[in-house]
C-alpha cells in the first residue's frame, strides 16, 4: 500500500517520468474531444502582480516548471502516455497552497477579480484527468486543510476538512471514536475526503455502507466569487431541491469544498465470506440480481469473469463470485443464507470462501495500471472503465463491450467484474489493455474508450459509477445526458459566470 508519507514527499505517481522535457502544452488527442483539446490554445499565465497577491493570501506559491509538472501529475493513463512521450500534461500554472477556508475565499476573490481559472488539487489519485489544469492559471492545493474539526458521538457525525487523506482519516476515527466510514476505494491511502466527495466516489464495501453521496450530511463550499455557503445538515429534508447533492460529484466546477460532515458507522463485530463458481458471467450476474432483490446487502458482492477469475484467484474457466459481509452477527448470517440459496438456485458451485476472501484482500489494490506495464513494454497501455446499468441490460453490455474492445487493433484483452450492486442495477468494471507502437498509444487509448462508450450509450446506461468524468469522459457527456446536459451547463453558468472553476471538465464548455 502506498503511504501518505510517500505522497507528502512528492511520490511521482508510478515512477513513469522520463527525463525533464520542456515541450509545448499538451491536451487529449481526439477529434471527438476537440472542445477539450482547444483548452490548450487558451492557457492562462498568472501575471507577476497577481502572484504577489496570491502569496499574501496563501501559505506558499510555486511557479517553476518542475514544481508544476510534479504538482499536477495524476494517475490518469493518458497523463502517463503523454509524459512518457516527453510531453507533460501541464507545464504552466501557479500552485497555491492553503490551509484555511478563509485563504480559499481570498484566493477565489483574487481569481474572480482577474478572471483566472482555478483547479482544485489534493491527492491527485483520479484516473480521468479531473484535476489537470489544462488552461493553466491557479492550482489550488488544499492538502493543508487537514484537520478533523469536531465529533458528535450521539449523532455519529464527524466534521472534517477536505484535505485529510483517507488512510489518516480512517485510522483516526477507528482509534479515537470506534467508528468507520465503510468507504474503501482502492485509492484510499492516496486520496482525500474532499476528493471522494468531489468525484462522487465509491468504496469496495458500498453495497453495505453506500457510496460517498450516502455518507455526506453536510458541507461547506466556497463559490467562484469567494462566498462561503453551507449545504445539508439533515439526512432527509423537504426544503426544495437537494443543493448538497448538486455539489457532490461536481469535480470542482461549481465550488471549492472545504469542510464535510460525514455520518459514520460503528465498527463491525462479526464477518463472514462465501464464494461460488459459475459457468459464465451471465449466470453469475443472475445470482447477484437474485441476492440483491431478495433483500440481502452484503458488504462485498463481486463477480469476476473467467479471465479475471484466473488472474485474481487462479481459478480459470469459470466466473467466481465473492460474497462477504460484516456487522451484527444476526444480520450477516441472514444475508449469507439468502445469498447461498440464490447461488445454488442459479447454478453456482460452492468454493472455499475463506481462501477466496483472503486472496481478494491480498490482491484488491493491485490495479495494474500503465505505469507498471510500461516497465515491461513501452507500448503497453492499461486502464479501467466502470459504468452502471440496469440488470436487464448488463449481460448484453458485458458481451458487447468486451467484443468492442477486442475489435480495436492492438488490444491485448478486455475483461470485467461486477463490483457494486443495487436492487435495480449494478456496476460493471472493465479492464482494457493494449500493446502498440509507442507513438500509437494515444490513438489506441481513445479508440478503445470510443468503442466501449458507444455500447454504453446505445443501451442508455450511465457512463460512470464512481470514477467521474474529468477530461476522459468529456466527449461523451452531451450525447449521454441529452437535454440534461443543457441544464448542467445553465447551472454552471449561473454559479460560475466567468467560467474560472476547473474549466473544460464534465464536458462543459
């Protein structure tokens, strides 16, 4: 596991840096992403006079090209492709470090007065380019907002600043309060709680604990003009539309999240795991559907196709379903009984659940991104694509996306697992891997994403379950959302009329 200390030292996100080039500015290469790519022609260099203002309003301002490249690098495969080609994604910006909400307000007032774009940055663990400041300007580093403000033990609500890293947060609330969020994304040790909320993330136990939007009861947001606004405060309300949810998943395009109120869960007292093998992925999906629709909500309900079952568990030629739960013993046992019955009725063969679960715990954070493959083959590219659709359509979506990926020249393999399940729908988490000539990596990458998303849009499914949009999914947003995209654009224009907050993300102009 990557430590918080490694991040604080400036861990270079997979060691994929080659040399120290000073090339022209980079943007995603895709005809479909022409609007996004045009950002590169509109890079804003912060004037010296404004730099002086920012120094007076913040803890530190960094402007050297080396600092900017190191301080904006993320986990997106496209960023890695660019940098290993000698063309870093970002070379021109001013990194502004803050540690209080008042400083955030002051920086936003300066940015608004001078119409300078602002991109919020923290752990930079995102895999969609959501925090890449392709228009330059101000990179607002909020890692200094690193305090747990208060704890309401009776209501089980903690008030925490947005820059607290996930592993530090979880360790603290377990040790000091005997509580957990239940939020375990694979990036939890290199991501911040504010990033979880801004990108609408999900943890690996979300079927039990919910996604991040289910855990937030309130938060403070600094708007584009520096105004501080507070949203939420109760689990349920009827005082107009839910404005809190408007900002969850907004990826820094509508405001800067500075503090969050999370509802926490008591640490579980008991846990169990079972596992089943199925002849194919569709049969396993049917078992998952039956489990959820019969009322069980296991913490982990993860189904791997034959390829991923072989890699993950050394069990090839069948789809392996892991079912694990934790909590009160009576609830866990009842859910496991429902799950076991559903698996038996849908053709499952029981496996050693304890062995499967231990293997999963040992390997679940080994994502195999492009950084690792690059060491073996300079033309290797790997990424993951997660989407969500209704149960009725998932078998066809799985077959068609895998077929679409494999039809792209240079693809090594396309595979998937079902990672998060609900009564009506589930998330399929695809892995895409290619090996092409180094100069063809960007073209293969976009072609693979275009092919997969054409299937998703055709079925009316949702583009992302928890990774978000950023730059990666920007070309598909208007077609996917239809008239809803015009509503999103109108909200953006109203809250950020100068378009200074993370411009170009969410597919927005």
